[in-house]
């Protein structure tokens, strides 16, 4: 069940067909979900509540010209490959998200997948973009259960259309605002007067404090005390740190078909933080809040497959900055709704040591919002 299924529409802009990042033509998403075992934690054996999600930005990723930019709200996290994105302004790989201690194997597996595609005599290199959030409350994170085969499976399954959300892929073991979190997505189409461009967002939501959760401006988290819906167990997890609850992270991937240059992509990535703030996120000291945005608007400029030498110059198209503000609003709205979708699509999950992350019940959510409206 998603936000719009229960009548909650975030913002004003229209959504794309699937209200997902895949509404940007050419973008595909694949998941591998790993759920095994129950009971006490045995490092290396489980319980396992994790996975990997892959976003393939274009059918010719690495060959198409995909301008990109990134932003960091708080840096206690990882999104590999960003130095080259900052330096070149171009995205040259798929984007993957997983758990904190599996970033390396996912990165290496993406390189290996590329190696399978190219001639063994060809000279090439890859700096994959792989992000993480910490799922150790529910998952045997130190067991490092994500393997190369799981990444290859996610790549092979990547498709357009509807996107799985909640307890899937990299979001399997994630917790958001004290509820079950995970993968969420949403999209917006800006008005015809601004170009009718599409903006899609995908989040891996594992952040936030319960009491700060806000839905469409309503302080929902304050109304659902831990005595009503318990928080995940704080023992031996970051929720036991001085920051307390909220010591999590969120990765945000923004895609658009608007013809943006790298500095404009960077500005879009920055606006994801405002969508997070609208749900009550604050970029706490112990949180890793890292965002990347890319554009497919100049994808056809790059050399065609088999072309030995690229042209000396390329006719790049750029959206006038006079028309960029609607894209900012689209990122903000889609990020906020993607987080809410992650919460509503997440199902209650019990993981290691009996730790349980409860879903955000849609009926309870609507009751709180209705009561708030009557009082105000």
C-alpha cells in the first residue's frame, strides 16, 4: 500500500505513470532480497535480513553521456565513485545500494559484470557508485551475506515499470523513523510550460527519530508513542549511541530526462535534503545522508557503440536556469513521497535477537491525520 492508495498526495505536481524512478525513460531497477533464519545472532550464520538494489540509469550506461552531480547532507556514510562524479560531472556506472558492510563486494561485482560485457583485450576502467545504510538492528551485518551472485541477479532482473518497495533489496533490513523502512520511490512531471520533464526519486530510508516523523505537515510521530508501537530493540545497535534513535542514514537517487549540466544536477541533488526535512529528517551527527542526481537529457551526445574516436566537440543541450525551479519542487515532493512509500510498503519484520521493526499502519496514520485536521 502506497501513500496515494490511501488518499495521501504529497505536493501539487502530477506523478508519472508508475510514480517511480522508472518513469524516467531508460531507467531500470532490480532487487535481490535475502531473508533467512530466526533467533539469536550468530555472526556468519544469521539471521539474515539484507539485500541489494541496483538502478541502471541507461541502456548504454558507461557509453551514454549522463551528466550528474551529488550532495552530502551529513557524511557518516558512503556512496563510492563520487570523486569522479564531482571531477567529471558524469555518471559512468549503475548505482547500487546495500548494507554498510557489503559495499565492497557490491562494487567489485559491478566491475566484474562490466568485465563480462567487454572484449578481454579492450582497455577500460570502472568506478561504480555504491551506497549503504546500516541494517544491523535486524540483520547479521558482520556476516556479510551479500555476494557477487546477488548483485548479478539484481542487474539481470532490472526492469522498468513498477518498482518493489519496502522490505526488498538493499532496504530489506532498514528502519525509518522508528518504523520499518526500506526502499521507496516516487516521480513527478513538471508542467508543460516548464518542459513537461520527468523527475524520479528512489530512496533507501534508514533514518529519523520517531517523534520527528511528519506526514504532509502533520506531526504523526508524536501521536504514536513507543508504548503503542515499540521501537526496535536498542541493545547493541547505534540506537544506543548518545544520538539515540535517529542514528541512521538515507541514500537518495534522483533521475531526470531534463537536459541538465552537472552543476544543475548537483542543485537537484541538494534539494533532496528538503524532502527529507519535510518528513522530519535532520541529518543527525551519526547519519549518512548522501544524494546523487543524473540526467539522461544528453545521453545521445556520446559516441555510438563501435565508434573508434569521439567527435572533438559535442552539441550539448542545457535547460535554462529560468526553468529549473519546477524541477527543484519535483525533487522535494518526490523525495518526501518516496520516504512515505517506504514506510507504508514496509511490513513488520523480526530479525536478529528478536528485534522487531513495526510497520507504519495506514489506518492509524489516516486516523491521526484526520484528527489533526479536525483540531486545526
